[in-house]
C-alpha cells in the first residue's frame, strides 16, 4: 500500500529507490522518461549512467547539477517500487487522456458535449491525489515561530555556533546545515588559519565532530598547526626540536597543555588529493559513522574534477556548484577555501564560489597605519593585522568585517566592531 500519493513525491521515491537498489532499474524497463513530470532529467541521467557502467549512485546526479532531497533515503523499501512506478504510469496515461479531452472540447462546440467532457476532466483530476502534508505558508507560521522561540530560549539548537571567532558568528548567525561558506585570499593571508581556528573552535574546544580535506598541508603540518594554535608553542619547536630554545620544563608544560586541549578533539584530517566524488563519499561516511557536522576543504584550485571540462573556469564553476548541492543533499555545511593571485583576484575561481556561497569572506593583509572604516569607527592597523571582510550574503548585503592577528602563534580577533 502506497501512502505517499503526490506525483512529484512518487517520482522522487522512485529515483531514490533506483539509487539505493540498482537492481530494480532492470525491473523498471517499462518506465519511460515521458512518465515523469518533474524528475525526467534525473531519470534519464541515471538510465544513461547505468547503461554505461552497470551501476549508479546520487553522485551521478550531482555531477550533472541535479539536486534531489535524500531525506527518506534510509527508509525506501524496494518492494514498493513497482506499485510506485505503475502509479506513475497510470498518472501519465491520465494526463494524456486529459489532453485528448481538452482537444476534443475545442473541436466539438456542442454545449452538451462540452459539459460532458468537462465532467470527465474533473473526474480525472479528482483521481490524481494530492499529498495531505502540503500546507500553505500561512499554516506554517506557527511551526516556524515555535522553532525560532525554542532557539531563543536555548531549548533547540540549529546549526553551529562559533565562539573564538565571535564576530564571524554574528555576521552569519551561526553555520546552518546547508551553508556553503567561501573564504578567499592571496597566499599567506591567513585564510587557512581562519578556517583552522573554526575547526579547533568546534572540534577541539566544543568537541563537535568536524573534518578537513587539506590538499595544501600534510597531516603532520596540520597536527603541528593545531598544537601551536592552542598552546602558543612555536611550530619550529615541533618541526626542528633539536634547535628549540624551550627548556625541558616549558616543553613539558606546553605538551601537557596540548594533551589537555586536543586529546579528546573530534577532528578528522584527510591530506591526500581527492576529487569531488571521493570528498562526497567520505563526507557521507563521516556523517553516518562519526556524526561529523562540518567539513573544510582547502583549497578549491587543488581539486581535480572527475568530470572533464574544456577550461579551468568551467571546472571551478562545476566544483563550487557541486559542493553547494552537496551541502543540501547531505545537510552538512562546507567551508570552501579559495586562493587568489598576488593582485588579489582570480576571476575564474572567485566568481563561481561567490555566486554559490551563502557567505563569502575575503582575507587580506593590512599595512601598518592603514585606516579601516567600521561604520562610525576607524581602526588604525598595526603590524601583523589582517582584515576579514564579508563580501556577500545570499539573503542580504555584505560589507561587515573584523580584524584578526596571529599573536604568539595564537589566532584571534583584535577589533570586532561590526561595520
């Protein structure tokens, strides 16, 4: 017995069943693309991929920029797919009948015939069920404000709250499950350090499972960076300990501090080159097995797509679009780092990421004495200051920013007034 009767929902469930149980595709040979209304392209894409290599998964859709909600992925029952498919075929035939009747209405002007045909069309329309769970916006207001008020009271938490980068958290209002956050800057602009501070904030300080796909720094480099950023120990004391000026007592103290702050951290690190499908599949596994709540990708230009592209612009646009769809499909936020050239720009890389990001931040080095206007306040930069500026928010204007600095190997906000 099929309890979901809305036609677009049937199409979605059939697509999800095909993804989860590839073997049903052969059994559904009678199901044609013409039977689909909203997901015809998705069905055609899966059929083509299945015929080419004998298997499919949701990444076949993502690679073709097709988004589909996987919310019910784990409860699909293979045994119901024939019922769903036959209902879709039946609906298709009813649509054809309706078109034929409407055409006849135009050809036959007789009032009696028109009335009869109108009645037949109404009958066909009544037989196509509409889902009971579809509600107009007005009826959803109570549920929406109930969720908002629960969050105001701290009863229900949605998204991730940053604590050490408090101003960034205020700008974005917390990182929500489907957010893509872009961070952009030239080499040595601390964009990686900004992202790593977020990882440590969540994964080490708050013990929230997070992951980083680092294609620029090795596993050992990232471990050293984590120790340095949480204890203040100079990275060179870790890289080249024989040359360290630390006394044994200071070393033991900092080592104990590192264990205290990082031993129970929930940070997963991948440091070998991977394509977008490998990142997708590993993220899905991390979410299922370890409850990972956020991933960081460092950085965009170092990812070689599995999909062929004629030029770099096309490839980068595809990748940023893919990762945006990935946040919505897996409901896990992504921080995606992008590298600018020495002049501060790389149009091919920046444009797609800025377009697809929910929030897009640039990080730039300040010169000593630079005057930076923050609304009715002016900040005079010191040596080692960096400006983090929000250049775009999907639902409102950007322009807010704050100052950060590496001080004794600790990455922190220096000036935090919003623009």
